[in-house]
C-alpha cells in the first residue's frame, strides 16, 4: 500500500515536471508559417520582421490541451507579438487565442481571439507598466479546460473562464505582428502538461 502511494506520488511529480519545448539550437519540433524570420541566435529564439512585413507564426508540431507555459521574452524593437494557445494555422490565418505580448500600455497578458470575438479580456490599466522594454520579462500562462490565467514578471494579469476555449485544442504558437520593425527574443520555453 505504501509502495503504491509512493509510486503514484512519484509519477504525478514526474509528469508535472517542466519540459523544454525549445532546445536552444534549432527549430526542431516547431513549424514556420509565413515569410517573417524565425531563427536561433546565442541560444535564443528570435522573431524578426522580414521584407514582406506580414504576420508570421512559429507553432509547435504537438498539440497541447491543459498546461502551464513559462517563457522569457525580450523586445528589442517594437515588440508587438504574442503567444497563441490551442491554435490552428492555415497559411498565416490563425484560429485560437492569443496572450498579447506588446510594448507597455498595449494590453500584454490580455486574451485576444483571432478571426473571432476579438478582445475577450484586457488587463487593468494599473498593469500597463509591468512589461519592461529592452529587458527580459517572464510570462506564465495556465490553461485548464476553459480557464486561462496569465502572469507577467510575477504579476497576475488576467483570469478568464470561457466555454469556447474549453472545447478546443491545438498548438502553442509564437506570433510576430505585421507592419515591420519588430524583433523579439524568446528563451526558457517550458511546458508542464496538466
């Protein structure tokens, strides 16, 4: 009985350990959508506007349903980007939900539904200065059925409960916004599946 309990606790602990989904050397396990630039530099994953200045995505080949995602991002230039969850992509048209990653004051940590209802929730204005440009920032996203919670630099940004989200599945995807002049670095991208 005690051995069985110990084994269960060990398996739960093991299954809930963070798994790195970016290896720091190449884009193995990811797929590029669009013509914007995605590459690895000094162990960081970099997205940068290309000559077309369009939307671009880098999505996991694996689908994730319930998880905690943690990563660090540094906005070198403009920084209008995002992290999608339960997303599906055709060309550069994405369905799913975006956790906004943008310069200060532009709703980072909020949830936007692409090609759907638009903004579902924005953080309170008191959190406009949580993101710091040209410095590393931490992002944590918890998705459990229809519940989504986000944190930036340890500050809880939003909590959302949404039925449509609970019924979906798909990839985790990083976004680069259209318009040009954007460059964002990403690192320490880890997932705990729940």
